[in-house]
């Protein structure tokens, strides 16, 4: 079995928005490397199943043959349908999927992420899924995370959106009443950072830490350090133990490519979020590391492994 030269150059990048900066950056870097990136927008895809074990894919109403490697770049806010389509891609067994559907579904939910990490023995902030906004229940929730101040978050959000620092019951109830109309689940998380307005982004590619930066807010009353909200990114040199921790977290979640956000606490670095679709522009600028190239190189490596196995299987 020989792989056609045109097929060897194909790489799929799966997204919900082809105009995102990170998608354009990955596309450009792929082209620089002589590849032929195919940006697959979930809204252009139709999937069908029939017997026996036949999984069909249509792109813009035309029968579509998947590239042998697909990079999943779905953000946390991506609709469930997009993950269902990704799962269908996996079932065809025609491609190696980087960041598989189930693993991505866990990571995009902040509470489920904390559940998995805590179950494996990692230190995480006290986190409670809010099931009721009744006063007696909220008092219990606040007590469970260690009191005020605390961090209120949507279970699914990105770029710092849907994250609020609450100092009292009045603020907590006000935000919950506003969000209740959307029926979006929220968590309350222990506020334990010892560096106000600072967090750390570790970018993992191929279960290796390839770039790290310190993010700091520029605004006096802003605790979120996200670059999308005006934060400043600077290069950070992690300790060996911090690198080991980031790699262990990525392995536990089975996410070969991800951005892991940490805060510094009295117990050391503690994870607060894991991002499957972590942005790359800010960390590339802060560190000088070509993260996009490392991502594409990893995809190529995994594709070669996948095709090698496929050739051996077909020759038996």
C-alpha cells in the first residue's frame, strides 16, 4: 500500500470558525511547511451511518474523504453537534485525530476537568458545582470552597469570559440570577492564588512543554490575566517539577496538545483550567517559540505512525 504524494501533504484542521486567528496561523504555518491544509468547518459537514459499519462524510454536500490526520481545534463553547461530528470522524478509522472527541469534551468542562484531576490525586482548588440558588444552599456552597472571596465560573467558557470574582452574597446572587436565564451551569471555586492578577500558561505539544509564559493583568481592579482581556504575557522559565506536573496533567487527560493554566499557591503551582484550543499568538510573541510549527510537526509525526500501522495491517 503506497500513500499518494497529494495525500501525504493533506492535513485537516477542524473548527467552528475559519476566521479565528489561531486557525489562520496554523493554516499559514502548514503552507510554509509545504502542506495542503484543509479547514473543516463543522457547519459544512453532514454525516451518515448505514450497515454494515459504514460511516459517510459529506462536506458542502459533496462526498468527502478525510485527510489522514485531523487536528481538533474546537473551543470550549463549541456546540455538542461539533463533537458528535468529530466522533464520527473517529469511527471511520481513516484518520488519526489529534485531541479526540471524548477527551476534548471533558477538558472543555471546567468541573469535569477538576473531577478527573482530583480523582488522580492532583491538587486542585476546592470547586463546587452550583445546583441551587436558594440562600441556604448558596451559604453551604460558599462555606465548602472556603468563604469569600471566591471565583464564579461558567463550566464552559474561554478567553476569561464567564469568570467573576465574588466578594459577598449580594454579588454572587446577582450574577447567578442573571445567568440562570441562560440555564448554563456554573461552579464556585476557591480563591487561593498568592499573586493577584497573575497566572501561568504552559503550552503542551506531543506531551512535552514547548512554551511557558506568565500572564499579568494591566488593570488595577482586574484579577483575570487573559491576554484577550488586555493582560500582558512575558516569558517564564519553569522549574523541572512544574514541567513534570504539566506533562502529568496532559497525560491524565490524554490531551497531546493543550494549554494548561496554573496559579501559584502556598502549596505550589495548581491547575485551574485546561484548554484544548489554547491560543498561540500571545505565547509565540512572549516566548519567541514557533508553537504553530511544533503543533504541525507533531501532527505529521502522528500521521506517519498512523499510516505505518495501516500499511502493516493491510499487508498481513
